[in-house]
């Protein structure tokens, strides 16, 4: 087993830097070291002298396996088994993608632009961990929120996450690409963060994501990168009330094409919205 030279926090930090130095920047490594100490040992780095020899054999038996798993490229959130998303604690594992900050921005956008006191009917298509419906329901308890996913495993985890947060959300197994989807009835809001990375872009993705996170939730075929959006817009034509809205997370490379598709499908008030990094990340439209 890997061991630090001394039983101090500084020595453990140096070991993290040595082992993970070829994979991450120093700032990221130090953050992982800090999170590991807080999450696994309840040690607050800011409140402890780095030179104090406080790490016991039991501490090391707990923390070193975390470092060893990080060294394989496994995402920290899977190792810890949870992540905070929009103020909610979610369980995550290899059944689902790890929720990203951009998706928190999507939730913030939806909540900011819609009346959280009215009983709106809201559905999340391709829910994964359940992060979107859980975030929305936690801030808008009057909304009737449902969600679908093709994966039974993902739905099992999403249901568990809703229960953990004491939220009533309806989940259904549904293939968005199936010919007929009769379970969608009438909604005010359709929201989705579907697979939107083209297969040809795989080389641009960090290796730990490619190896450890589910490709079903990441990638779309090169020949039709807007496939899911086209299907969801078709569903919106059937199931959105007049004035109903779509909010989608998108690939920054396809904003103009998606806006054109929305117009072709009869939607209005079309917007492509940038994320906090200045990238085209969200698409909005209204069913007229």
C-alpha cells in the first residue's frame, strides 16, 4: 500500500501530488486531497496544522484506497458515492453520469424564468441520476414533476435520490427514440440534458470520463447529432400546452442548427443561451 513519508497532512498532500501529478493540475490535486480528508476522515484542512502528525493507521487505511482509485482515473464522485447538486445530496455511481455545473445553470435558468408558485406540469427527458427534477422540485414544490429514462438502472438510482431528498417525483421507463410515446400527455415545461457529444469528439473528452462514465448518456452518432432534440421537439408538438416551453442543454457546436430545427418544427421565441464560461450551452423555445 502507498504510504506518505510521515503521518502529517502535508506529507499526504505531497503523496497525492506525486501519484496524480501526471493526470491533474496541482490545484485539482490539492482539491482532491482536501475533499478526501473532509469526506472520509472529517478533517478540515483549514483548521489543522499541516505538520502535525495526526494521521493514524486507521486514517491511512481509509484514505489511501481513495488515492489508489483516483490513480486509476476513477472520478472522485464515484469513489465517495455522492455529489451535491443545487443544494441536494445525490447518490452517484457508474449507472449514471456525474451531474455537471452547467446542468445546475440549466436548472437555475428554468427556475428563474417560470413561476415556482403555480402547479406547472414539468417533465425531464433522459433523467439519469434525477438531478434536474430533484433540483427543480426542491425549489418549486408546487410543480408536478416527472422524469423518464431508457435505463432501468438509472431510474432505480434516480428514484432512490428523490426518496433521499424527500421529494415526490414520478419516474417512468421510456425510450425517447421509440416510434410511439403515449405516456406523455400535457406539460408546461419540457427539460432535457440528452446525449449530445458526437462520437467523433471522443478524443476531446477526458480519459477518466471515457473509461468510467456511461457512454449511453454521453454520445450520439456523428451522422445525426440533433437526433434526440428532433425527437423531443416532436414530442413537444404532441404534449406541450400552448405557450409551453422547452429548455435543453446542448453541444456548443450545434446551437445555430438546433435553432433552425426549432423554427422548422413550429416553435417561437427561440434562444441559444451561453453558460458562465461563455459557451453556447442551452436552447429555449416556446410552442405556439
